[in-house]
C-alpha cells in the first residue's frame, strides 16, 4: 500500500488532546502506523545524567497514530483525505480529495 502521509507533509491533528494543532511530519513508522509530528503530542521524560547528556526533565515529541492525522489541503489548508492519480508520464502522485490539487510536486 502506498504511503498517504510522508515525512515533510503538513498535517492536522483530528483527535486527542492536541486536536486542531498542525505541524510537519518528522518521521513515519509505517509498520506501527505511527508518526512523529513537530510540536504535537509533547511528553516530559525524566532522564538520568550520563557522561554524554545532562539529566533533568526533557520535553520531546511522542508518536501519534496515523488515524488521528489528516493532511492539510495545499490550496485551502483544511484537512483532506488523500487519493492517488497516475499522471500522463506514468508517475503515481498523491491528490487532495477536497480540492483535487496535487500534494506531491
């Protein structure tokens, strides 16, 4: 199955405590169906001091399930579903269902 959400996409959170927030996808884990989104689903980790890192409370992004994310429409910025289209030159590209715009350049 082709990936509907990829690294670098702008997404909107549809459910959970961060509902309505938008951010850029930093990483996708397709086997777990999860992604890391910048500024979304922040958790605080209490870490012990080591030779390389300082100890203390560190805030970082945790993974979020792909079902809770929607791609932002390139034209309107609203959440949209993703479809696929094969262009005349044979490339398979992602298309925003809301506006019909291409998501991939």
